[in-house]
């Protein structure tokens, strides 16, 4: 049996290795290993110049004229590009603006209203807290019942998990494509078909997959989707989210937060609300044009590299992390709480040990930055274009050292 390649050998073979230098701080010696790119991606190196150019040009020179010249179309223009490069979505179906939570609320309410008479909404019990809270909130607001899907926490929702929760009373199902805890990748096409067979609509949360896992919303036949841009899309803290509405559903759905930017004629300033005829109807207030600039810098890199190559790198990085954990952490009782098949998980790995809360605090002091997720999970997030294989090894070694100190 041949020896597993070293981290240095994997970096030498990596066709995307050169992209690491195109991020701010990638070689900062004070950051030994950044293993939290699934929570906040590094800034792209061109962002500072891009923002300066924006301030001096479109904002500083053109001033309010830029609204007429380009900014009014920015949410849909960037949305179309995001759909093409990352989401597998044709034009006219994606818009950028608001936070993930606000857009998710809009989509949930729109889906419920599009299925009148159906009284149940479905979500899995281990979904991200905001997703669960919003489903519960919409159910309370609309007098609906929540049906909970029970999935294995080390995995995620499968067809066998979902089927018992579906029926003629189901209005909508909210699912995460990549589970925020385990990293499990759901079968988007198969689960969408199951929901449609029940006559319901599905809302996909793509927050942990957009930019790290290939997504094919149009091919799945997905109805609605939402996701953030500050994780693998490196848009920065508080960067705007995106919403997808399938083309044939756009005229049918009506979001609940009626604002002037979603009006058919925003500058008419007239009485009564008439929604815009296209995906623009999902907007409410003034879109965050300035905050869209870092996202566009990352889309430049993702488009250049190609999502298939990005996905291949993500699988290789997590496979390397799991192998190192098996080799260097299992002796301390660390357990893998993610799918073992690299094709079945996103770009992060969840490890579990009772001491990981204390370990994480110690690691942050030493320049190693993973996530801690209660009650005992250490999440290793590996942003494909900015993370090296050597960096992964440094991080896992640091975890082993900290565990040795704390459990001695």
C-alpha cells in the first residue's frame, strides 16, 4: 500500500494553489491556520483597490447620478452573475440584497401564501437556528403547524427522513443543502422531487454550499433558495444575501415586505403597491450597493477557477483533514461527526471531543482559528481557494498539541 502524499506534495500538485496568494493575510505568520472560512472568508486582495475606485469614481465623482447609470440594476446584475457562476441558475431568477434572515422570511411567507389551504411547514430539527426560528415564527404568524424532520446529526436529511413528514397538508419544506453542523450534502434534485410530489414548495438554504459545492438550482427544479455571501463567497462581515425564485414562480409569489425598491415604478412615488414584474419584486428598501463590491471580487476568482475545480479542491482538503484527524486525534478520543465520504460532505468537517470548548479557546490564542459548536464540536472549515494542505496539517497538529496539554 503506497504512502499517503504529504501536505507539501498535495500543495505542489494542487492546480488551484496559486489562488491562495490572491487573498489578504494568507501568509500572515501570526495566523498559523485559518480553519473558519466557512464562517467568514478572507478578503480578496483586490477588494481594497476596488472599494477605493468605487468611492472615488461611481460614488465620489458620479454621485447620485450612479443610481440612474448603474446602481438600480446592481442587485439583479450581480444576482444574474452569481446564478451563472455559482448557483446553476439562469438569468432573471437571483437578486442580491438584505440579510439571509430577512430574505428567508420573505421566501417562507411567499411560499406559504402560494399554497393556500395547506397548513403544515416542514423543517429538520438540526437545521441552523435561524432557519428553525423563522419557520416557527412564520407558522405562529400564519396559524400553521410545524412538522419536524428527524435526521441523524452526523449526517443530514435524506429521502427516508423526509418522506414521513410530507403529505397533502404540506405547504413548504425548508432544507439546507449543506448541513451547518455535519457538512452533509443533501441530494437537491431528489428531495426537491419528493416535495413537488407532495404538491408543496421547497426553500433551499445554500449558505454553506454557495462557493464550495456545485449547485444546480435550475436542474433540480428548485422553487426558492437563499444564501449568504460572507462565507465561501468572501463578501465580508454583513455582506448582503441572495434570493432565488424559479422563473415560472416569479409572477406567482408575493413577498410580504412591500417597499419602494420592489415596486413596478419606484420613482412614481404613487399610491398603492404594485410589485415589479420580475425578480426585482423581492427587494424592499435601498440595496447595499457598496457591500456588493467585495462579493464581485470573489466571483471573479470563482469564475476563473470554475466551480468543478473548486469543488474538487474542497473534497481533497476535507479528505486530508479527516485522514490527519484519524491519524493524530483519534488516540485522544476525537470522533468524526461528518460523513466519511468526501463526496457526501461540503467544505467543512465536524470533530467532537468533550474538551473542545477549552481547546478552541487555547487555539485562538495560538493563531489557529476553527469554530466551536456546542456541545462538543470543533468545526474545521476549509475555504478551497484560500486554504493550503500544509495549513490544514498545522491546524490539526495544533489541535493534537492542545488536547495533549488539556487531557494530560
